[in-house]
């Protein structure tokens, strides 16, 4: 019976990982992406994007997701608590950037470089928050926060380059 409890604890431990912090972002994107202005729709947003940008963005995005799956979710240290606050604030900014684009698509803000690209640069805050929350991997490699944060920054470089390309192409 003790082994059974240990297995349940192990399964629970593996299920409580930093990927959980990605779930609200993914749900938001799935539910609202089609509500964004036409320049964000796939037929425009993904049209004629250089192959290296497409691959770089998608591979680095996948690595970010994989790394969150490998990082146990535990918020006990001051750094992790600060990371949680940064994650929450960054998520609120990210959601707000979408709300403005959806609600006021023809506003000066939504058509400005900063407003149009806000959904692509505000993830910096919640991704760094996740990087601060993580403090180990499930496997035996030593954990360094810079590894997750660097991977996230690489993703954001490609993602922002992609978004800037669309902005300059359509405005």
C-alpha cells in the first residue's frame, strides 16, 4: 500500500509542473485568436514569413513548452514568489493587449507599432516569471534559470520579428 501512495504522489508531483502556468495563456489564445483584427488572422499573419523565422519561432516555442513540462511547480522561496507576481502582472498585461486590439481595432493605439506588437512583447514578463518560479528539472541535469529564460528570449526574438514584419507590411 505504501508503494501505491508513493506512485500517486509521484504522479501528482509530475502533474504539478510549470506547464500549468501556460494553460491560461493557451486557453486565451484558442478562445480569442479569431477575434483579433484581420492582420492577426493566419491568412495574413503567416503569409510569406521567411522560413527561418517560421522554424525558429515554432521550434523555440516548442522548447519553451517542453521546458515548462520538465520544471516542477513549487512556490516557496522569495524568488519564486516574485516570479509568481511577475507572471500574474505579465499575464494581465498580455490579456489587456489583446482586449484593446479586439475592442478597439481601429484606434490609434491598436494601429501604432507598440499597440500592434504588444501581444508579442508582453509575454516577456510572464515567461520571465515562469523562469523565476522554476528552480529544478525533473531529471538530473543541474537547473539554471538562464536556460529557460534564454530559450524564452530566443522565442520572443523570432515572434517579435514575425509581428514587426506583419506590422510593417500592413501599415
